[in-house]
C-alpha cells in the first residue's frame, strides 16, 4: 500500500490501482501522472490518499464490494455503473491494433476481418471497441497485456487490441525488444476512451467522495497544476 499526502489531513480515501504505465504504476515517479492528479485533486480538498496496487480483477472486485473506496483509470460501461460512481474524465486512452511488421492487413470493418479469417488477442475483462465482439471475430483472451504481445509475436493471433501509449512505453523497455522488433502499431485509432476515477457505491459517503474529487480536479485545471503534472511526466494529450 502506498500513501500520498501533502500534509496531515482529516479525511481519507483508499483506492485500488494496477500497473499501467505510462499512466500510472508503482515504479513511476509519484506513481504516474494519473495517480498524481487524483492525489492532488483530493489533497486540495483535505483528503489523504492511499493506493493499493492489485491485479485488475482483484482491484475491480475489492472496489465493487467496498473493501476499497474505488479504483483509478477505469473506462465507463453501463454494467460497471451499476456498482460505481464515475468521476469527470481525467486522461484518454487511444485503442487500436498492433500487427506483425511483415504482414499487410487491410479491412473495411470488423466483419471484414472475420471473413478474411483473422484472429485477435486481448486482455480478459477489458471493454472492447464498439462492434468488435459483436462481429463474431475470434478473440483469444489473456490475463495481461504483456501476454498479448507474446501471442502476436508467436503467430497465435494476427492482431491484438491495445492502448497506444501503454504499448509504446512497454515495448521501449530493453527486456521487451524481442517483441518490439517484430510488431508495430496499425493506424487508425479504433476508439478513444476516457479514464475515470470510480467510487464504489458501497463506500462510505460515496457521493461526497466523488463530488470532492471533481471539485479538486477542476481546481487543478483552473490553476494550471493539471498541465504542470502532465508536463513533468512528459505526458501530453
């Protein structure tokens, strides 16, 4: 568990997170731009922030049950909205395909990909671009994004669905060069998704925790602190 506080404060919020660089992660400076924005948004409203890094499935489960107050960096879905309150958008994900460099893949739509016999890879539990699963195209689900790069490199699938910035960050790491040299981003972006803070409806005073965060976030934007945080992390959208 990590503790983020500018000073001793009277209120506290406990949030779950996973490692998702360059947006947030246990080894990033101040745990990355998204968590720093969340922490400082709460700090200006008089809150301490505690971060518990967990695998995705456990983070969602703990948030749903109220074991933690909520979770950082979550996309909106109507199913999740039954259990969580969503903040104002914080940062964007740009979702698209990675392919092998030696393959020329062209298509009109997702159904066209299916009819050409292509197979996809993605992470179990991630919300897919609208219409992708509905097309009936085969999707091999794995538990982590890194496994997606592996199955693509080993020809087990033809395309993987990933976030552009996350993939760029991971593949720039030396230990993943064996994957990076064989695969590449494929334009165009399929979908832009907003990352939110979610607060569990089972948390104590969930509406107040969400309201205070949104007010703190607005203050960061009005004072320029939000932009300063992104610049410090060399992260601009």
